C-alpha cells in the first residue's frame, strides 16, 4: 500500500521522518495516546520491529502524551495480534478507532468524501486526534487519511504536502508544538481508479483538501478549554509567508487571546502584535475588522459599535480580518482564545 507522511519540524524527534512505502506490503497503524517519547528512539525502534513481526508488515507507529515517558512496548505487542484479528472496515470499526486515539479530546474527529470517476466511486476517509499543543508544522496531532484510489508514493507526497500547507499548518491553539505527531495518507488502490488523469487528480486533491480542512477545524473547535474559535484572515500581504508570520504572531499573543476569551474588542492588542511580527508594516496602511465592523482604519481607531463587536466576539466563531496594504496575498488562519479551563487542564496534566 503506497503511503506518505509528514511530521513535526523541531529539534527533538522520536520515530519521525517521511515514509515512502512500496505497493503490496502489509501495513499496520499502531497508534498510542498515553506517552510522548523523545529519548527512547532505540527502544521505540525495537518495539516497532517487534510489532512488525507480530502483524507481518511494516508498522507506522505514532503516539502522543507525556513527553519522555517510555513506550509500554510489551503491553502493545501483547495486544496487537488480537487487535489485528478483530479489525473491521465498518462504520463501527472506524468509530472505535477514532475513539481509541482520544486523549484530552472531548469528541472523535472524522471526515469523509466520495467522488466518481465515470461510474466508479472513489472514497477518502480522515480520522484525527488533537486538542492541545497545536501549532503549524503539525504539533500534537495524529491524522490518518485513507483512500481506495490508485497512487504512487510520489503522487501522495505532493498531494499531502499541498493539503497540509493550507490546513494543518494554518491552525494554532496555544502556540506550542510537540515532539510527536503524524499525518499519514495511505492508498489501497481497491477502486482501481488512478490519479494520472489531470481531471481525476484535481477532483481527488479537492476531496483531500476538504477532508483536511474539516479535520483541522474540528481540532481547533475541540481545543483544550476553547470557548471561541477565531477565523483570522490576514490580507493584502506581499506574499503568503508574510501573511503567515503576521497571523502566527497575532494568534500567539497571550494578551490578544485573553481578550478574545472575554470577548473584548481590544483591537490595539492586535495592532501591537502585528507590529512585532518582524514585517516592516506601514501603520498608515493597516486596518482591522472584527466581525463586520471596521475598528481600526489606516492605523488609528475609528468609530464603531463596541457592544456589537463584543457580541460578535462572544459567538462560538468570529471572523477577524487584518489588512496590511502591502500586496495581493492572503492567508486564513484558525486560532482560539485562551481560557481558565486551558490553564486548569494543563496545570496538573501529569499529576
């Protein structure tokens, strides 16, 4: 089964790296939600080999949890044969898998799409977990994407990277990343429909992007302690990377995030965050909208309905738009507030 994965970019890695897999080999997905390994690479690799022997194929190990706690390899290996024998490609089997990988998640995260190539249906399924330590370049999330299309690893790599760049790398809950994360795309080829034809590849790419967008939004919406999801749009940037840097700086600001928690339309905090993004912004060209109201125009405050802006921020979802006045590029970045509940969850996570 061809597969392709993308992983955390950071200084500490455990069982990380892209995986390109030859067609026809047996595969397993031993996902673990109890411990995050950093310094256990030799043990992790050994455990992976033992698991491969158990299921007769190449495993894709993935885990999240408390960083540095050794993987309970013996427990996992002891259960793998039974789990492999009991697996089933049914709705219940999918639901069981989605529930099994949850940690601080409050609900399972699934998305699916189907399109037709002629009369033949092609399916794409996505299952994810993630609620905290969420930030671009994946952070603490496990995402498994499955399709019955026929594809090579090279094709999957291009498709997966494009989708991740627009979705999982455009979300942030708390600005923290982890040492453990995985996004895997696996193609069984059972439909017999290949992706070499441009129209089919385009339709498949759109379906994959739809799945990744849904899972990314579900992860943000289920963030630890989250009360408000912010659809942060940075517009009129010179390039996409510039827009991303501004969005990340705003999304990471504790003062901005706590203002959002209180539905406080304190646009000056947003302005200050934009100013320290490292981009040479001309403040006279900078404008900000909260909901449907312009609250800052040309770098200075303008008359607006504060109660209406407060009510917009008090909704479960609110749109904030930042106009840089520098070019024609933009980015949509999903982020959240920072609440007392987030502090409570993370204050005693290991105790």
